[in-house]
C-alpha cells in the first residue's frame, strides 16, 4: 500500500484532466489490436485516448472513488450526449451544464457523487480538480504579470526561436518570483496536490525544477497545438487543438468503442489479480511509483512482471521522485532506455523529469 492510499483524501477529485502526454503512452506501449491495456483511471483522458488506438480492451483502475466517479461520468456522457453537449459538460464551451447533466442516465453511486457537487457541474467538470484549480490561480497571475497578449502569442507560435525570445520577455523577475511562490513544495502540498503525494520528495528546489522545465518546453517544442501548455496557462486555444478524445472527428468512433472499457475501483494489485496471469498485455501507470517507498515500488514492479503477458510493456513517469525497476528484476523487466529518453525529450506535458518504458521478459 502506498503512502498516498494510506493517508490521502479519496473523496476529492485530484485531477479533472490528465496532465501526461498521451503520445508517449501510445508510442511507448506500441498499442495494437490484440492488447488489453491496464491504465490508471485518473481523469479518464488517457483511458479514452488509448481507446482510440482500438486495443481489444482497456481497464481503468483507480483507488479513488472520486476519480472513478469522474471516469464513469465521462463514459456515460460520451455514450448519451451530442459532441457539443459533452464539451459543454466538461467546461470547454458555454451552455446550461446543469440541464445537460440532468439528462444523463447514471448509476446510483456516480449520480450521488455529482449531485452533491452542483458547483463543479456548473463550472465544467474538467475544471473541478484540486490541481486544475491550483493551476488556474497562477494562470491569472501570469497574464497580469506578462506584456498584454504575450502568453496568447506564445501559445500560437510553432517557431522555437521566436518562442524563446518571447518567453524571455514574459519571464520577468516578477513573473519568475510569482511562479516560484506558487510552485514550491509547501504551496503545492497545501493547494495543489495531496500532501501524501509528496512524502518521498527529496528535491531541494522544487520551484526551481518546475521553472527550468517551463523554460525548456517554451524553447524546445512548438507551443502551437501543445494543449497541455495551453491548459496550464488557462485553457485550450481552439477546439481543434485538444486531446484526441475531445475532437469532433473522433467522437462517434469513440462512442462505438466504449464497450471495450471496464472500470475497476481498487488498487493496482487487486486489478492485476482480478484477471488471469497474462490477461493484461500493456500497462500505463502514470507516476504511481512516486507515492511509494523503494520497497513498495519494487514489490509492485515484481507483481507487474509476474502478471503481465511476456513481451508486454509498462510505462510510467517520474515527477519529483526518481523511480525505476530495481536491478534485481533484470531477468523479468528490461528498460527500453533509448525509446524512453527519445519520447521524454518530446514530452509536451513538460513537468516530468523522466519517462520510462519497460518490457516484460519471456518466462
């Protein structure tokens, strides 16, 4: 059991959007038609993005009832709503969201969860997470501290040299000071993440780490179309620059694929044990190892190597805590280091210090 599972509030939506680049998951796992993908549920975005790759099955697992309620709401909305109403419910277009929500046929538990949160429905459920509210607070500051229109101009550029020059104008001492005040470990623990998610953090300068990552993404990758960066600064720039599952052209295909999704409330060990050994072929694990001791992480790596089909793959991120499978498991797990680094160097969701892909060895 992780420190997060033991200590965190599980009745609160931590993430209403997924802040991990779906392309790294899809390319790292090399998802094919015969795959059964086990994915952390989180806000459901990458569960749905993976589904568009048309694997045989996707199981979304989360220990948090709040995150499960969010995933189930999104699945029901896709099944029952027109595309524009779905976007409205999430908060990406304007509409009477309460009226849209009332039209949904939901299971009793999901209905009770959201009935108790009318303000989240009114604001758009993609804005309902603790992390999204945290980011939104800085987005307002960032625009106030930047030259008028500079952030929007940055987000519309696809020339990294021009981006670098414009970010130098944005990144005044006052802007940097506000960023560092918002994204230090203490403020993050109190406002942005659950404190239990930071138990194993030993990074000396958390704000400095994030500042350098922001500087990197604005000068190394095209900003135009980077909807993770746009979300961080306040919202998507256009409805054709959004995650794949939100695109109009994906919607009917996504709806047809929904029967392939299973939602599992519980921890990863229980989800892995719920199917025969080898039933899962790929696993997307977010930054789950961040919240575990070395010993607990090693145990989970061993379980994954035992339960996932030989030649399958797992992928996961490191944020503030370096984690990888231990050398003692080299007969069971092979790090795909070159692939991992190449993907991470193009990670549009810029927060992370590393991305890992590992392959299950044949037994």
